[in-house]
């Protein structure tokens, strides 16, 4: 099995990913979706958590060897980023979507220096807007963003375009296509359901959930 399939298998085993082609989920954005991914469930499974942490470390070490700072996206990316930074003995910071409205009003928490090269850790990528927002916050503070690393990626064409436009490399442990391939192979979904799930990915923003 490829690493993408192995990671997808763990997402399915732990219930982090739920598939439903008869009763769509509603995302916070208002999108209707036949899939819901909650990687916070992975944190409660010690052996799965360790596997994910190790895979994130391996990809960071192999693809971003010049990275000298790990940045977690608040809030879901914070635990994974902290674990990766601890394993690789790198400094860790995290970035909020907007500055605090009290205290020091920080948007970036932790210590960093201008010129450092950061790898951003996110739990999943859908549109990618939150991750790119964090990247821009860091860049505006003089930190170079060498890449963004996530556990799961929906793989929308529009997201790929946005990352290319920003000039930032995005890598993920697994993705939507690998997840569907494994689900079909394990007979967790039927061929008809597989086709519905593929159609959703083509235009998720305008998908109504009507089959």
C-alpha cells in the first residue's frame, strides 16, 4: 500500500471520515457535502496519532529540509504542529485567523525571527483559504514560508490553482481520491455511491445534495 492509502485507512478506521450519499453534511461554509472529515478524532487514538505524527515528520524532513520553524494553524493544526516540532526539535509557533481582541492582541503566538523558514502544519485542506491566510500573516512578518503540510486534502482544482498562484508548495499525507479508492476496494461504498462522491468534488460549492 502507498502511504496515502495507509493514512486513508486510518482515517476510516477511527471514524475521522464519514461518508453519506443519502444524508449530506453541512459545512460551516454552508456547503452541502457527502463527506465530513474530523481529524481531531485521531488525537484520541495513541497508535494512530503516533503514525500520523511520524508521517508528517518524514514528509517535512524529506521535502522541506531547510525548514527551521514549525507553524500550526489555529486551532486544529496546533497539536499536530507541536508534536512535529517536538519530534524534530524545531521551534514552534501558532497563528490565529485574526488577532486576539484582548491582552497583547497577538495573532502569532510564540517566538520567531525575521528570515526564519517556516513549514505550516494544517489538519486538512478544503479551499485552502485559512492556510494561505496564515502564510500571508507570516510572510508579512518577514518569515519565509517554504511549504504547507496537511493530513488530508480534498484536492479541489480551485485550491490547487490558489496555491500555485501563491507560489507555496502544498503536500498532504492523503487525499480524497485515495480515500474513495480504498472505500470502494473495501466495499464500504457501492459503485453508484462512488460516482456520486466523484461528482460532488467537481463542483462542491454549488452541489445541492440532491441525487
